[in-house]
């Protein structure tokens, strides 16, 4: 794949095309039908709220993940997600054991500012983000220096890769939009580490 590397101090952010628009539309249809979409409950400032999008945590049986005070036990891989996981190993050289699938039904659905920096992801996690469906704006900004920022429109069939110290120094979001926009499915593939096993190995 031909990656475009963005110049951001302390970050490794790259973008490429995973497939064309026609193939992206086919993936969207399969994923929309196969994934058991849920509305997750998140803990924000001590209270629980509904997540502003539909989601599903999917992966290997041991890929248990804790986010925003909630423990997620993965659903089994669907056929489409297993195919995409294997394709990313071939084309991007990354072996992932889990994926967070998000469905943004319209411009009112969103993702707030956050970093994928949970302990289960390791010190320098690699996040592979596939987009299918409507085009949405993705924003990245430095935790301490607001001048260091990046905004991208992520089209259907695009693949965004965040690696290195990106999650340590930067946050990202997907803001609401008032303009008409088609539904979008975003898949963020990652690797969940066995924290107990890792500690035992280094004891």
C-alpha cells in the first residue's frame, strides 16, 4: 500500500486507500447486516450515559477490553470482519485480535475527544481504522499544544493507521455535523494484550 505520512511531532499517522468506492459499498452492506449492533453505556464524569452511536466489540475470546468504566467481552468474529482482519495482515502487515465497530447513523452520531491508551493496548498501540459509507471529518490534536492538529475527511474505502507515540501525545474525535451525511461504519482494529500473562513473562 502507498501510505501518506502526516508530519506531526511525536505521532505516526498515515492514510491510504484500502479499496475503491464500489467495493466499499459492498463491505458496508455486509457489515451493516452481520454485526450485532448495540448501544453501549459509558461512564462520563461519574454518571452513565448512552453512547452517541451504535457499536460492537468483536474479537478473539481473550480480547477483553475495559473502556470508560465498562468491561467489554468480545462477540465472535463475523465472516466479513474475519476477512478484513486477514486482509489487513496481508496488506498492512499487522496481526489484530479485536475490532471496535462503530455505526454513525447520521450527522448527529459522534465520538468525543479521547485517546486509545488503555493498558490492554500496550505502550505504543497500532490502530488500523477502516471507513465505509458516508464521509466524516476526523480530528487529531496534541494534548498540550493546540497548534499541533490535523483534520481529515475520511472517505469510504480509506484506511488510517495510528502508531508509535500517537496515543500518548494526541487525542482524536469525530464531531457532529449539521450537513446531510450518509451512514458510516468505522472499524478500528487493534491488539489486546494479556496483561496477566505479560506481567508473568516479565516477573
